[in-house]
């Protein structure tokens, strides 16, 4: 299939994506048969613990998986009807930044320390939009003002080390949105920021994405962020999507034990001293040594014999709501905290 057709085609359609890394123990699949879609103007949350494969999924979409040791083994990534895995590197570079942009995880190291803010903001404008140096500088100043950086003309001359973490992340957002992309990928965009700045950065990103009509993929381990901003949620564990559906359904009636574990780990302030965090026992498995059957079964309180033998596929548990769990019907009846 060369392209997706029809008005109802999603903006991004990831199909059966497999990304692996070559190690001393052999190839290890970090993203293992992942499929999902994002529609135009939609916000999708991709949630899971560190090591689940969320960031590698994003890097695969962007064509930034380091090769070697990484490689995309199979799958399809359709963006606006075009398979990004089957186009030239030059064509992909033309899409990256102009049509698909990314806010990386670590604001303190994402900017080049030896280049001024002006140069780093102006480069994509000149490369993708063909702006002259003067026009690009003027637009860079507007972008800094748009993301709330005071004295934007003066700050253009600064280097990243003179900026706080929150300011650097705002600059990263400005860079990502500078060419009005159709899709923005935000990989843990509030890492290393204090709580107040986290809220400001997230609100800013959501406001600007709505203003530009940009679809947003938020990658996070924080379900509180997803509850507030996402239209739909994909829960990822050990390289696979374990549950996916509308955000309201995921929070009101989760049907995978891992989703319930993440929900129970959210701090609850409405219960006062009675609030207790419930940890998920055990650790996420080593991708090179995943357990047989469902990889969550060693940590799962609902596990039955079948779970250690056979791995479940995503199956419908409601309208547009699927879960990969043999005991989904039982899990759905579990006692849950009120959604955040």
C-alpha cells in the first residue's frame, strides 16, 4: 500500500512497528509490534514506566533511531498517507522539523551550548521556510515572545547556559512550533522542571498546539498529565501497547492490571492522611529476558496459569477501547480510586 486515501485517514498511522538494538546478547526488540493512530488536531498520551519503549517509539517516527546499534526491523509509519520508512533520507529531513517536530526529554542538554538562541531558532526557519536572515531573526523574536520569554530581542543573543531549565524548555517548544508542524511529539517535556514550571510548560504547549491546530503526542509516565490534556491514551509496557482508548474510559473503567497499577500510584490529596500510594511490585523486565506469556504476569495480582503460557492480543472491551489481558472482564470490576 503506497498511501492512505480518504478524508477519514489519520494524520499518523503506525502499523506493527518493530525496533530493535543489537547487543552482546543478540538483537533485542525494544518496540515490539506497536500499532496506533493519531488524528489531526488530536492529543494522544503514550504512558508507561521508564524502559517501556516510549521514547524509542518516538525516535522511530522521527527517523532518529541511532544506527547502529538500533534498526527498525519491520512495520509501517504513515504520515499524511506517506510511509516514512520508505522515503529517502533527504525527503525525511524535509518532513522532520517542518511537518513533524519534537520536544526532547531533557531541557538542560537539548540545546547546543556553543550556539546562540537566535541561531538555533533561526536555522529551521531558514532551512524549511526559506526565510532570509533578517526575517528569520524577526520571527525568532516573535517566537520567544509567544512562549513567554521576557526581553526577547536581548535573549536572542544569549547562550543556553544563561537560561533556566524552564526557559530552555520554552525555547525548545518555540523551535518545535516554529514551522507550524502538523504533529508535535513531546517526550517527557517536563523532566527536571519543578512542579510550578511543569504546569506552565504543559499549559503553554497545549494552548499553542490548539492555536496552530497541531496534533500532539505526549509521552509521559505521569497519568495526571494525561488525565488533564489527552483525548486518547495508549498504555505501553515492555515494548507493547497493553491498553488503548478514550481518556475518559481509561480512567473510569481501566481493564488492564498495569493501567490500574499506574492509576493507584497517583498521589491522592482529597483523602488526606488516608491516602496511600500503592506501588506496582517488581520491576519492568529486561527486554533481552522477557518472561514467557504476558510479560506483566510476574507483577500482576490477577495472573492465572494461562498468563505465563500465552500472550494476549488487544481485544475490544468497549467502544474504541481495547485491552491485552486474559482477565480483562475481572480486572474491569476491580475497586479503583477516583480518576484524577
